[in-house]
């Protein structure tokens, strides 16, 4: 396998899918974003993912995306790897933003493909091949059929893994599919991340690399504990940490998670407001109550009485 930047930094462990803090005018909250970077790194996460689904990438302007990239890379200061999601419907725009991310110092890319018109596996393969040829950065595939309306088959993923700088995947699907991907991967390293924190330990036991999801924005130390305990061979401690976060299932089950994740951070005392980009729905009082109950059940805040 050719040696390129993909081999220089490992993509393993807990990589929070960062939220994009906004101000009351729904512009980028630079102070809040810099705070988020430092807070997560101090919580011992192994890396950061900016502009993913939780970061509201489909709803940000190109200039806003560039601003987020600038702030996150600058504030990280090389302390952990930064992966930037440069997804878009069009190949040319993905390449343009990916090149920008590389110039600004990103360590890798994560790319999904939202579908408007129907595409074949060959179309999708050519999309990723074109990006990989144009930008010399390690690429994580991103399979999230619930929102993209296209499911990558294990066979397609296996074929894509042969592309030199495609180094892994974030699979937001059931553990059975993760297991199949791990069995069919065509090279090492090929980092297989789950996008579902509630199956994180199972994925690690199968040989997965880590987790990329928004839950670590709320309870980073608990998610990091799963990973660190497993790596040390303390599966019992890892299992306890995994069971603890089940208290957040009802909160994270919302179709649009970003406002609830931001609200959870706010209720925990972080300077993050729950504003989201239009046309996403703003958080409701009922949802704030769900967040509060989930955090109480988790033991993260105290209930009344």
C-alpha cells in the first residue's frame, strides 16, 4: 500500500460529532465553538469531527463551513486529529471544500453522499474515486441511509476500501452490518467506526476502531471510559459505562438531534445555546423537558426535591 498522510495519524477511539454553536441571530458562535473544542479535548477524546450531521452541515453556507473549519483546526492546535465532513450532493463542491480543509490543516475527511436523483453503486464509487484522486487526505466513508436515502452495501464499501486514501468508514447502522464490513474490508488499517454510541462496546469487541456520534458532546468522559476500559481489558467497567448512557436513548431518538444535544450541553452548564439553522425546527419546551429528564436519569443533574 502506498504511504501517504493516511498512515501518519491513527483514527481510533472517541471522535465526537461536534455541534456547531450558533448565536441568537443564528450565525456561528465563535466563542462557543472554541470552548467546545477545548472542553472535548480536556475530556480526553481521541479526535474531533466537525461539520457532520450534528454540525448541521447541510444548512450552513459555504462561508460558514469555512469559518467552522478555520476555528476548529486553529483551536485544536494539533492536540488531536481533526476530521472535517465535507459532504455535499455535488462532487465538485466536495472537492473544493476538501481542498480548503487540507489547506487549513485538517487531518482527514468524512464524506457521505446525500441523494436527490437516484444513483447506482457505480455512480457512488466514481464520486469517491474522484474526490480521493483530487485531495491527498485520508477519507472516511459515511454511511447514514436514514438521512441520505442511499445505503452503501458491504460489497460497495469493500470495493471503495481499495481506493488508496479511503481509510475507513463511519457506519450508522446495526451492529450486524458493522460486523460484515469488518469481515469484508480489503486492507489494514481500515478504521470502522460506529455512529451509534449505544452499540459502541459491541463494535469494539468485534474489532471496530471507535465511535463518531454526538453523545460525547454531552458525556465525553463516560464514552471515553468505554474505550479506555476496553483497551485496558476491563470489559466489566466498559460495560457499566455503556449501560449508563442508555438513559439518553429517549432524548437522542428525536429525528433532529442537534437542538437537543445543544440543550443538554446548556443544561449541564456549558455556554452553548440550542439554536439551529433554518429550516430545522427550534427546540420546544416539551423537548427541553425530555432533555432534563434524561440528564436526571443519567445522574448528570439533580432533580427537584
